[in-house]
């Protein structure tokens, strides 16, 4: 692991240290400003009083014996801290019991100078993720969910959503090792139970640490963020007018600008129902372990289908004509 070490400020101060000097990250969530990393790859707003920064040994940039690539990498990180934003690439993962959901921010405003200074493996990662819609046999980039022309941490770009079965996690970690991802970052932001399950595998196989964020914090902040930016100009949320009248029921867009209090139902491998009083004040009131994981476990017996990717048709969660399984792919 290189000298650009990661530290975690558990006091929630939002401070970053560079060469012994304290630099604050100030939250500007409304205009894409920086504060704490969260699972969606955004830097807007701390989710559980856990802030992640890079501790940069700037004296090592000029250290004797350092390779040009290493000096360039450290210099990039120093500049990123000065600008109150993390260095590229920007990733976040939700490692669930059934699926891994990965979000990647693709910058579209890269200057000629930045492109010239980019190391080759950073370019390789961006090309690989954005030029493909399928990765191996099970990885899929949901092109129809891509959010375009967003502003995050003062940069403009597109947000890509990628998913693959959790059982393929070791292949994903190996790919990160093969592409030398640890030369760009020492830490990845992750949430979900898999962030604990695979933590040691990331460390031993890819020389990467996982910054584990609370799953329900990420869920609430992510929901409010996606609603605030809309879906390429179209609202994401809706309600049904006259829901009991099936002939005249109408899907009507709605905004979550002032949604509190609200009940939030999160359907994944299991189900959680939250009473949410504000973006930082909520409690889990009930739930069940029966969810998408249960139904997917029944698929081999019912339909002789093992993986989500094995299922044909436009709806990857429609498992066979007689069984319809709805599973959250993106919350």
C-alpha cells in the first residue's frame, strides 16, 4: 500500500489533513459540494458521522527513489485535497446478500491537462466500465438507469449503475487487483452486509480497505439525492390516484422535497420498514428476512434457473411464466 494512507475521522468533524495542516470539507449538497464520501460515490453530506479523508505525505512526492508514476499519483491526491474533493475514480458499492450494486461517476469535464497527467490504469478502468454493458457472464451495466450531466464535488459527469451476483464477488476483487486499483485508491466506500463479509478478501487479494457506511443511512440519503436530481429531467417518485379504482387509477409524479414523516419500505434480500422523521432521524419499526433472497432461492426448484442473468426477457426478475418475482435492484 502506498504512502497516501487513509484515515477515518469518527468525530464527524469533516476535517481533512494534508501534510499536517487541517483542511475542512464543507457540505454543499444542493450544488454538488463535498463533505463525506457515501455509498453512492457522492461527497455530499455525512451519513453516519463517519468521514473519510486521505492523509497525504507530501514530502514523499519528492522522495529519493520514487518512480515518476508514484510522484504523479501523490501529486494528484495533494491537488484533490486542496480542491476539497477526492481523487478519481469515484466508486461506491452496496454488497447485498443477492446482488452487488456498484455506482461509478464518469467525469465528462476532464481538461486536456488532466487527461495528459492521467495514469494509464485510470484510463483503462474508465474505458472498461463505460464502453461495455456486460462484464463477464453475470455483470450488467443498466444503461437505462444512467444519470447524465450531474454535478458532484464541482465536477460534471454521468452516474453509471452496475450490478452482478454477490457470489461473483471474488472475481470482481481479482479484477480490481489485476487492474492495479490500489495504485489509485487505498480505500473503497461500501455498505451492506457484504462490506463486512468480504472485507478481509479486499485487503488480502487487492490491497484495499473498505470504508463501511451504514446501509440505512445510505438508503435514506440516496433516495433523497436521486429525487433531488430527478431522472434526466423526469421525476423518479410517483403515487397512484384512486388506487382502489383499477380502471381509473392514475400514476402521478410527486416530490420528496418535504416528505417527513414517512414510512420507507426497503425490499432487498430481506425487507426493512423504517419510520423516517428526517434525513438523520429514523428507526426500523419492523421487517422480515423473507424477501428477494427467499424467492431467488426457490427459482432452481420452480424454473431450473440459477442466476438472475440466466433469466431471459426485458425484466430480469421475471423468472418464468407462472412465477413473477420482484426484487429491488436499485433502491
